[in-house]
């Protein structure tokens, strides 16, 4: 019997417009500073920056792409980067080292998208209902705060104090669809005491998958403080590795008022010398329960069962092929799902390869498709 299948693919890429103008920034050129190139540019233009250090702060008030002139290069901006709120626009940043962070000035009055690729920032703070952040393969020293977006394959070092979580999803948003926090390395052995790895206080749909989160002392790896909502799309905490220090509280804790929310907590691994996950007893506070929750195949183990640098399960440690055998959770090699951040189709291995000239940052595809249904796949990436 022959079966017909319909494949619908939607892609979004940061690229130049046909009518865009490229302006090159170099110390001895027409535009010796990034600020001068921004002032001369119009919406949709590209600013190509030669390698080096630029001692200036910049404000971005229009739709621009700012990236290195040389493919694979990087440049340092030794000052603040400020996105100016206001009209709808899309801003793309790539290959830039922002030593004093990236922030938003003033509210956005219309949908605004900010994409940050293969960059470094001391922090990213862009809370706004009309702003959607897409961060791919970046290194963030302290914290990312956002209201809507995709945080994919980043390294959040956590070397100094953050306000709450090293990744913090909070506030209202005008954007529909899911928020993705996938494939990140969050925290580490030198993360500040008492800081959470991931903090969610948002009445949106979110997917937290394949992250390796390390926290110390009084910080939880994941803290949920969820307001009530009635979305029918499930939120997921799937295939994460949560590593806490010896005297730390549980890897996952939360305060739930969202008894109408549906979700799944599956295939996660918590490791500490006194390892356990405070779930399901004790993390739903002040509510009768969360009846729509799927809870299965979560494990606790001693630190020696994982690679302490990557979070990968050690061979012979009992975590490989130990997950849910349902085909929707198979690993990339089509074997039974490994427990932790290297299991399943969103394995952290997807996000540890070097950047290239054209990169698909994340491809979102359904895990299960009914026969005869269309397959809707959307991908987000970057191409010069």
C-alpha cells in the first residue's frame, strides 16, 4: 500500500534584503565607528564590522543587521548595546562581543524581533510584551531575561550574581506560540550561591528540553512560579540534566497556581551527592494537585554517573537506553531514549558543533504525526 505525505516547511533566516546597503566599519574607513554607520543606515541595511575592539556604546533605533565583515570573525564592542523600543523592526546581531551587555530602552509599541547569534554578552535584558528574542550559540556571562523567544544552544556561565535565574522567562507577551529553552549549558561549578538556573513565571507555553543546568547551595536548577492559564498545548520539562551541589535543595521546585495547565515532566536526571527531585510531592504548593501532568522516567543518580563537564551519561552507568521506549522519544540513532540532556531528538550534541557560514539554529518538528496529516516543520537559522 502506498501512502502519500504532505511536508510543509517554514523557514526564517536573517539575511540581507535585495535593496539593502552594506556599510563597512573600519578604523580608517568611511565609517570609523559602528555608531556612525548606524546613523547613516536605513531599515534593512547591513553593517559589516572589521575585526578589532570598538570603544563605544551604541543605540539601535532601526531594523539592521550588524555582523563581522570577515566570515567567521568576531569583533568587540567595549560599551553598552541598547535596542531602542518603538516601531516594529527586526534586528540581527552576529559575531559581536558586548562587554557591557545588551538591553532595551523604552517600551516596544509593535512586534519587534531580536536575533543574537554566535555572540558574547555580559547580560541580555529585553523584557517587553512586544519583543521576541532568539538567541543561538551565544555565551552569556550572567543572565538572560525575556518575555518571549527561543534560547537555543547557549552557554550561560553564571560567574557573577544574577537577579533570580540565569535564564528568566517572565512577564506577559503579545506573541503566540511556544517559548523554547533547549540545548543550553546553564551555570557551572562557580555559579553564585542561591541563584536559580532557570526561573519561569510566565502564563505562556514553554518547552524546557535537553539543558544541562548546574547550581550551587540554595539555588534550584529549575524554579516554577506559574500563573494560571488554560492553553491546550502542553508545557514540557524533558530530557534535562540537573546537577546540584552537595548541600543544595532539590533540582526542581516550584509554586503552582496553574491547576488548569497541562504539561509533562519526563526523562530528566538530577545528580548531587544527596540527589533527588522534589517531585511530585512538595513542589505544588497551595493547590490540590496538577491532574493534567505526565510524570515518568525521571532519575536521580550520583555525580559519577555523568560526565561532569558535559552532562552526558557515562557508558555502563545505567542511564543509556533507560528512558521511555515510546518511539516519539527515540535518540538520534533510533535507540531507546537516554535519560538526561543527551537523550532524544533535541540532544545537546546538536548544539556543540562549531558555527559555520550557514547554521540552522533550531528545527521544530512534531514528534508524532497521524497518518494522512500534514507534517509542519519550522526552522530558524542564520545565513550571511
